[in-house]
C-alpha cells in the first residue's frame, strides 16, 4: 500500500469499495512550467523569466527534503500523453476517480505561490492557481472541487482572495500549509480565518510549507523518513498555537482540517494540553473551555497517512476519541504513499461508520448535496 507502489508497472485495481466515496486529498500538477501563464499578468511572465523565484521560497523548493517529483509520486501514475504524475485529468479519471467510484475529490495543489516572500508575486501566483483549478479541473469534471490557495504570509491579500472566491461552487475550502513564518495561531493569520468563517469555508492545513525553519525543534534531520514523521510534529505545533492563541474562541464557526499528517497523535496532544491548561489557565484567560473541547468541535482529519498499529483495536480507540464523524477519507493521489480505498478499513466496522468515513463526513463538512 505504501512505498511498493512506486515500483508497480500497472495501477492497482480497487476491490471491495462498491459505494461512492470522497477523496479529500488529491494533488493536481501542472503539465508544463508555463501552464499558469494564461492566468498571470504579462508583468509576471517577464519577472519570472528574468528573476525567477528564490530557491528557498514557495514554488521552487524550500525547507522540505529535496525529493524530485518522480520520486515523490507513484511510478505507475505517469500519464500516457506525457507530463508529471497528477497532471492529466483523463488519466486521473481512469486511474483514480472511475475505478474507485469517487463522488467527491478535493484538490490540494502544492506547487503554488505560498511562502514566496515577494508578496505581490505570491498573491498573483496563488490567484492564478485558483483560476487554473477551475479551467483545467473542476469545470471539466463536476466530481472535483478546488481549494482556495492564498498567499498565507500576507493576511490582507489572502483574505481578499478568499472573499473573491466566496460563493464559487468550484471551491470547498481554503488551503494553508503547516510550516509557516510563525505558528498558525499568530494574529498575522487572523484575517484569513475571519474571511474563511465569513465565506463558510473550512480551512485545510496541509503538511509541508516554507517557513524557513527545520522540521524538528533541534535542527535539520538527516533522512527523508525523519521529514515524513516530522509532519505530525509540525501539525501538533500548529494546532496547539491555534487553540492557545484563541483562534477558535474568536472565530466560533471556523472549521479546520488537518491534512496528510495522520491523526493518531490527536488524543495525546489534547490530553497534554488539558493537563497543562488546568494549572496555567490564568495565562490564557481568553479560553473559556478546555483545549480538547476546541479540538473536538473545530477540527477534522484526513485519514492518509493512516496509522497502522500492530493491534487494530488501538487504532479504533483513537478513532473513538476523535469521533467517526470527524474523519475524511483521503488517498494522497498520486504520491508514493497513496492509500488504496479498499484496504484501509478492515472488516467489522459498522455500515454507518464506514459510510461516514468514506463519504458522508466530507459531504456534510463541504456542503455537498
């Protein structure tokens, strides 16, 4: 199900998923470097050709481990017409959407303008990515819905982009990353949350980012495996900041989705926060409830990469704490650690929980009828 997929010559056929499902983490790619040009003002064509993008910013690299696109994605996901994995709608339909009976697919573009320190350029590329999602993907297949990509380090322009897309049925959420210049609870990001709440759009916080800091608290890791495990640590820091800075107290209707960093760590983080909060509540008087209560009410979790403990009972205990209604199934297509829908849940899960897990939770969160 995981790394072995990189070496398969053919796509694995789905088995056992007969009903419709939602896939809440699909990564579309651009077929060519200039595919965004129709959506960018000509000044940016010249700018990118002349100056490019700083290698530690946004589109062209940054703190994450420098894996190349072919190594980050399934080798059986190359489109027959050429281009990188995830760049062909017709092949995505053939390999992912149709055989798995995907009724809703949420697009999370990653190679975007987020994190670029030139804020005008970041805003221009993010807006172009949003137009590109409509033109190439959501207008061509009604099952696909986009995420509003925003220049996350500029809260004012990000909020303006959210409001510009508000009410557009091509989009079902706002997309942020977990590694930023500051922890996500900081006030520089509050205009984003205000606009998202106003628009009724959940905010997805996806693994990765371009804050400029190591993924660990003590320096740069040696191995890619450390990078992968570190995503859960980054999201724990982001979530603790969101809770303790009072984001959910200030924006009580805000909904957030933790994307592609697992969920097995959720109970232990909440327990630790509650324990410390019981002694240090005076430091954060703006919180009127325990941290765990904010987490339970405001946070959803995509399943991929799904934890796989020796005892499945341990996994189910975690899910019971989170709530079966807060999990959103995701494959992470076309990446190497793709989760095959038919292999994720074992026998013994009730029909109601299985239906919620695979489809109903996503439809309810994203307002899909």
